[in-house]
C-alpha cells in the first residue's frame, strides 16, 4: 500500500512539473501594459486562459 502511494505521488509530481510559464500581456490599448504569468501545459491552454472573450490580453511571444 505504501509503495502504491509513493508511485501515485511520483506520477502526480511529474504531471505537475510539465507545466510551462507564459507571459500574458494585458492593457496594451492604452496606458502602460501589465504582465500576468500563466502556468499551462501547452500554448493553446495558455491562450485560452489568457484571453477569454472580451479580453484585451494576449500571450507574449
């Protein structure tokens, strides 16, 4: 039982560590833009999280 818990913890750590940080730039239409750092598994997930409909935010490339 203990070895199963260790395996689950190990694989959970691997899945969490696969995330990458992306810069989400907001407010670039006027004034000084600000940056929010987003952790996501891939670029598509980061874009979805950064720029929901009606948002002036986008991923910095």
